[in-house]
C-alpha cells in the first residue's frame, strides 16, 4: 500500500515539473539552410504604401506577453520581438508580410478599428506545428 502512495505522489509531480516549460519559443530569423533541399518560388515583393506603413509601424503588445516593434520600409518591415534579433519580412500583399524562409507570416490592419495584427509562425521548421498569436497596437 505504501508503494502505491509513493507511486501516486511521483506521478503527480512529473506533470507539475513540466508546467513551467509551456512558454512559447520565439520565431527565428531566416537562417542558413540546413541539410535539406526545399525548392520554392521567390517571394514577389510589393511596395508598402506610405499610409499603410504609418498604420502598421509601431509597438505591439502580444497576447502572450511579448513586446513587438515594427519598423517599416518601402518593400519590407523589420520586426523585433523583446530582445531577439530583428527579422525582415517582405510585403507580399497589402498589410501581409512573410519571412524569406516562409516560417513567419504577419497580417496587419485587422479588426473593426484596423489596429489588430495576427502572427503565424513555425517554432521548429522540422515539425508541422504552427503557432498563431494576435495583438493590438500599443498606445503611442
């Protein structure tokens, strides 16, 4: 009977130890290719209109607590999350941007007041997992 209670206590502690590891990994900037070959068509960049750039550029507070800063340019945006390396995303449609490796997608100017953004990314390119986060523009 004593062995049963020890086994029960141990089995309850194991899930509790992994509970702190549920934090989402950051999306990674496009890196050098690994030992795999993947053929994709190059992304055709479009111009970011100046009024769109003013609307999407700025700071965002993500739903999971991340702080996102967006800097705009005519053909791309540079995105910095917390203290991570900046990522460059190319404009592929009005208010839609994608990283060079295709792992990060962002769509801006959503919601009724056009101040919401959705980011979709693959934390590990080797897995078929996709993470989707949303945010509102922080107060300027």
